[in-house]
C-alpha cells in the first residue's frame, strides 16, 4: 500500500467514525482481544499511513512587509519552555507577531492568502505513530531550533521541530539535540523531573494545534485526556478504543467521537445518555 493509499484509508475511517457506536467506560475496561492491537473496535491503520494536521491563519492585517497575519505567539524559547516544565503550567505568552511572506510559509486560493502557523506530520512506522510537530517562533535558532541543519533556510527556518514517539520517551538525555548537546541549560534535569498529575510525562506540545493545553505531548493528548479525562501516561486503562489518530471527548460517562459535526454529536450524546444509563 502506498503512502497515498494509507492516507486515504485514514480519511475514509475518519469520516466513518461518526457511525461507530458510543465508546463507554465499560468498553474501556474490557481487555483487548488481541494485545497487538490498540482496540477491539477497529483495525489499526497500515504502517504506510500518514496524517497531517495544519493550523492556518488568514492574512488580513498590514505590516511594514505588506499584508500579514497577527498571531499571539506562545513562548517556546528556553525561558518559556522552562516556565512550562518547571511549573507544570500553561504556555507563557511571547506577544503578538506578524506572520507574512518574509517569515512564514504562505498559500493563496486566488482570493485569500493564508500563513502556516504550525503543523503535525504523523506517520505509522511505530504502533503509537511518530508525531512530528513544527511550530512557528520569532527566534527559532535557540532552544528546539538550535540544532537545525543549515540546509533548512528561508521562511522554513522559522519553524522549530519536536518529535514524540511514546507517552514516556525513556530518553536517557532528554533535551539534547541532534548533535547530542543540550538545547537548554540544565535540560536533562528539567525534562526528567517534569510531572503532570504527579506522573512523569514526556513534554511535547504545539500551541497552534493543541489549543489551550501545554501539559501533555501529542500521544498523551490523543489517547489520554479525550479517552480517559486525564493527561499523562494513562497506561492503566485496558485499551484505547480507536487508533491514535482519533480523539474522543469525555461527555459524562459516554466518550463520544470528536468530530466537527458538533450539532450531530450533541444530538447523539443525548440519545446515548438515555440508552446507556446503566452502562457504568
């Protein structure tokens, strides 16, 4: 199966997830029939699958360089990351910046122009997927961007990159770059000591993709908070009801598919609440 075919499998499955019956707490506590799988509900995606999640901003403001998109940027510099991890807190505001054709990737549909704020490239070589996150930053040559290859230049150099492959990376030298040198002062101790809800967790968040939360990584977010109501390494659950590309939102005891058809979900949630009152 080609990468394109794998992506189409994902797209079809994502569209079909609204047809999956409600995922209940009882289902979450059911042991896996096949320990090699994530779920009793669906087969895993093939190893050639690819998913992309992109955050765009429409260019509507004016700057010295012409039209731009004004964005409230979170601080992922060494000082900003230290604040998040050391305090297990929210992202620190860096300030408002203009993203334009000189410092960000842009795309036009003929009538409107958009800038790329951040994105994920997610590939299925590993069971939990590989989550590659790119985040726009005004000073991308420090911290996570300090080991960027020289071949990455022009507007692309304004994006720092982070990678997650597990809820707990088990990296003996967390915070080191490609050259095995620290990206942050004291980063090994900083990352090794990071905890969320009293549990050790690997930190790796994208403020343009993950929204308001800064206390998880990509995998923890997808298989944790949406499915169990908890951030962090929630390995005590029996199984995750979908493959990790899916997210579910916790609605009382019923875990509903998290898709964009909000009105349909609300109607379905009301129906499932009434039909699953005894499912606890």
